[in-house]
C-alpha cells in the first residue's frame, strides 16, 4: 500500500515524497486549500492534468485519514491528525 492509513504515532515521513509534500503544504497553510492552490506549492505546473492528479492524491489522503475535506474540494489536516506526527526534516 502506497499510502498507509493514518494511526496514532505514525509520522508524515512514512508517506511517499509527493504525498508528504502535499501534507506539509496543507499543514503550513492558514486554512483549507484547493488542489489548484497546492499544485504550484509542490513545484508542479498548474495544468489541468497536474491539478486533477493532485486532487486524486488528496482524496486518497482523506480516505486514509491523513486529511479532511471540510467542504467539497477544500482540504485540511485531519482533526485527530497527523499534525502531531509531522516531521519537519526535509
């Protein structure tokens, strides 16, 4: 499994690089973000294909408990979440 389900004590460092980058961008944001806001922050061109690919990854992170989708298309750290297990070593 590429993205493990979040559980107590699991740190962001266990995620593949692009997923870790996404979670760290969201963790640093003052509020929920949309895929189109995340794409340039992780170093990708803001093309439709990159935005849709990132949206798929965001949905996977929601399914696995790393993120919440507060409103349709707006993503934030899971409330119970991985913020406590965030690794700042980049």
